[in-house]
C-alpha cells in the first residue's frame, strides 16, 4: 500500500506525480502487507479481501490521503505487477487528550486560577 497526504481528491492525480527522474525518492509512503495463506475466501473462490491497518507517525487525524495498492510479486508465470486505481480516504478524528489541569482555585465567582 502506498499513500500520501493530499490537499484535495484530484481525479487527475498520477502515481508518478512528484517523482524525480534524477533521484530515487518520491512523496509516497510505503506499507508492506505480507501474504497470508490462511485468508478465507467467499465460497472458496474469488479474490482475497485483506484489511491493513496503517498506524505510524506519517498518519495524521482528520487528514485526506491518496492511496493505491501494488503487488510486490505475482504468483503466475508471465504475469506482471498489478497496480490499483488511486483511492482517496480521510482519517478519523483523533481521541482528544485528557484534561491536564492538576490544580484549580476559584478566585471569585467569575475567575479561576
């Protein structure tokens, strides 16, 4: 799974945007999800449905991300790597921090220290 923060859901966004031909860097973050032979298939056939949780310092709350999936290796002779379309997802709001007030003192009916 490759993903990056975006300002808006641009339908013309390409996976090659922001890549440099002179440098081996790009703006997409990479999350690898390994093969699991124990994945249950509907009726024993059909595609595998995998849920991947990405939680790291690159993910921000209530932020729009572009993401796409690519195969690292395909188990079929003559097959090429597959790349999905780009999807746009917004992360959820973060759980607020608990109050940090350790001491409060009323100085009057409308004033707190």
